[in-house]
């Protein structure tokens, strides 16, 4: 029987074997999830690595889940829009390019473009005098953002066009897509599990104690007002009510009238404060910008004794790069946004907001308000509700550094009106922003100009005093004030025209070495006491151990400090300043006529009784009777060579016992961000 055409199978139209509509949509969604999860995981790992440069690894990993989910949500939202376009553009009829490749290409392009955007945005520098909003940059930033959006839309359109023109072919294999999706989900799961473990470890807080603390061990609050000299405080005789908050613990505790720093600048001074060692012993100075890990610090020792240790600052020298954060379980560096704010999606969101609205720039706050608020919140969170039992909370050691009094002096309006009352001259403000102009003799300042700069400086200190009030209020709210050793001090002082200098460089005069030191702890320091002994910042570590647990002295390494509870008078004070070649090397290019040779020397000072010897590595020596001449204006070295020789011999014997560190060894390399910040502050070239 002859087959009729309608029964001839060979002439039938081919059956449509393409995946049904639902299957193609499912493939899109599977590809979307797989690629979004994979790219989000990679981006989250980059976030963790970025945070790990400034945060402990466990804390960086603890934020990994948040980064992963935020990035996944952002990518999935974009991909969903693309999937809808592709679906409407005809993927059902012509699968064409595998959806996996589409999403991968678009996702990588978006991440790369976003990173370029963020780097360009962060490169915009806000210089002194810049208007408080980014009006000048708003148009190009918005244009760049619009370009990224248009580019992403154009890329999607090109993919859609390619799909329409491709010959129909079978969609990518479901097994391959499912395998990729499973691998991406597994990567997410592993990342989340590791981050959760790290997060639990971070939230556990505190380190393992090597011994039980005595019952009711006191909390410790150590506040360092950076760059504050003693005579700028009301409780040290300033004829202004500039520091009422600090005056209170001075009345209720002890004021050490002759406290000095062992170094005239931040890194070695803080290293000495934390270790009880002199700069030549701990090794952190201009020639070696790092505190080595084998040196035991205050935070490490207290952590070993069971204390919860935390710190807050906005200072380059107080960072993991410099080695000064050893022992702190929690530390917030306010030079950087909060860790959560440094995640990729958060940074991207903030940059878009700032570009479209203009980024506000505070005229002058070196982090003081935020640091005070964070410190007060930390105290409340750690101690809990004062009306409930909180015996399980360990005692805390909280360190705070306020950097407001550092050049340039730009106090808040209320403090400017209170202390300065009139605008500084152009020359005074030039030196305020660039102290090298004054040191090199390019700008000459009259007495009234220097007095006005000192008034601006006093305004900065008054602002710090108000921030300290917030921290003290938190202690009172939680009923911890009387159970807390409150220490308020400074790392070094400041020259404001004295000795022909500006800032805290190139000398070891008392304008840089004499610092305030107030300690309030009822029962151990008599209220209103004025202690006139020579004491140093190196004495604080042995003092705290003496108070917290005298039996823990075995944990205390050999230090040069002495407990302030001892009735003995140390009778001397030593300070060191290693030659600042990296600072002086900046002068010849800018000021070729300025001779830096007299300043290229190491300096060591020895104060004993009323006398003070300054010994330079170039053989020059100075001698002052600081009791009669507190301004160190009259050098007695030439007329009293016998005393110079006696003090130099004592100083030589004393320094012979130092175990010198650093020397020719290379300090750990500074990262690019840290080096650039130090260069902008004038510390290195």
C-alpha cells in the first residue's frame, strides 16, 4: 500500500524539542543563583582580606557573612532584571548564549567597574580650606556613575541582541548548571561556617587568664590627650577654667606635678607608656617605626590577668602596623570607618550617596566626639544594667586617645569665641597649617600671633575635656566610677614658638616632656594630693600591677618604671629623641637656605633635682636649672662644666643598662595607606 503524504512520517514537520518555557526560566534562575553566589563569595573574601589589614583576622571573618549576603543580594537584583530582559527578548525561542556566561560576564564587569568607581572616589582629597561639600566634584562623579549604569544597560542589550540573532540550539545542560550552582552554594556554606566560628570566638571576648584576679579587681580607664602639655591645664595653674572635667578627678585624686614623658613624640612615648621601658629599650623610634611583638605590653599583661581589653583612637602611630595594639582584644581605629562600613556594598552605597548629595566634611574634629561616644557605649555594654547582678563581667581595661590638640589648631566655634576672640593673622594660620614655615624662619610671628595660636590650642583642649565628660558620665551611670582607676595624661607636650620651634619636633625641652598626670582611685590615691616627685609615664605599668594584683609581679617583665604607690622618690627622669632624619630630609627641597645640620643628632636628657642635662650625640651639651629657669632659656653648661661632667657620667652609666633594640634592623614595612598618612602629617618624606 502506497503511503499517502499525510501518513509519510519522513515528510512531517520536525517536533519542537526545545525546552518548555518553565524549563528555560528555571535555567535562568539556576544560573542567576550560581553566578551571584560565586561572585559574592569571592567579593566577600576580598572584603575579609581588606579588613584583615587593620582588624584581627577573626573579626574580619566575622563580618564575612554580612558581606556575602549583601553582595549576593545586590548582584541577584541586577541579574533578575537582566533575566527579565533576556526572557522578554526571546530566550524562550532562542536560548543562544548560555545564561551562565551572560551573568558571569555582566557580574564581573559590574564588580570591576564598581571597584574602579570606589578607587576614583576615594582618591579625591579634601584639603584644608575646601568648602564643606563636594560641589566641585559632584558633576563628574554623577557623570561617572551614569556612565556605569548606561554601560551595564548597553551590555545587557548587546547580549539580548546576540540571542535574537543566534541560531536556536539546545540550552546548556541542566547537570552542568546544577553542578556549578551546587559548588557555589557549598562555597557559601563553607565561608559562612568558618565566619560563624570566628564570630563566636570574637564575641566570646577576653583571653584566657593565667591566674585568678583578686575579688573586686578594679576597672582601668587610661585616657591619653595627645599633644597636651601640663601648663595648658587648669589643674596645673592655667588661669582659665578650660578643663573642668579633668579638674574633678584632680580634686578627687592625685595630681603629679612633675610628670614627664620619656619621649617627645607619639610612637616612642606610647610604647614606653605601654611597656614601662625607655625608647632605647623597647626600640620603637624614628629609626625603627615598630614595637616588636616580643615586648610585653600593658594590655597583654592585663589580658593575661583576666581583664577585658579595649581601645579607641584615631592615630596612625596607634595601629597594628606599628605594633602598638598588642594585647587589645577589641580596638577601633577611627582613622577608618567602622568595619561594617568598609564592606563592598556599604562603601558603594555611601559613595553614590555622597556623590549625588555632596559629601559633608567636618571642619575640625579629629575623631573626639565619635571616640567619646563609642567609649561610653562600650562601657555601658560591658558593665550592663547597674540594677542587675553583673558579677560575671570581667573588669575592663579601656584605653582612649584624643588627638584634637595636634596641629593645626582649629577649635570648635564655641571654643574659638571663648579663647581666641579674634581671627589669627595670615602668617599665624600659615604656620598653624605648616609648622615648617616657622621652624625654617620663612614666617615670623609676633608675640600676639603666638598668643593667639596658644589660645586656639587651649580651645582644642577644652573640647577634649568635654568629650572626656561623656566617658566619665558613662562610668557614673553604670556605677563604676569608684571601682575604676581613672588615669588622665598625655604622651608629650607642644612648642608654640618656644625655642624657635613649632609642634613637637627637634628638642627635649620641658615644653615637650612635661605632661599632665591625674589619677583617681579612692582608697589608694588621696583626694586633692599634689605629688611633687619626679615621675614618668614608664611608672604607670608597675603601678597598675601593684594595685590590681601585687602577687602578679612575677608576670611583670623587667621594666624601668617604678610603682607610684612606693614612697620612694626616683629622683631622676630620662627622655630620648632619636635623630629625625626622615623629617629633616623634607627641608632642603623646600627651604634650601635652612641649615638642618644642627638638628641631625640624637638627644638624651637627664633631670635630677633642679638640674637638667641635655646630651647631644654631636658632643654639644646644655645644662639648665629648671627650678629657677622653667623655660630653659639660660644654658649653664659653659659656666658649670663640673656639673655637666657629673651628670653626663651618671647618664652614661644609666644608659649602659639599656638593652637596645632596633638599630640597623629593618622594621616591618608600612603599607601604602599608612606611609601616605605619615607623609601628609610631616613625619616622613
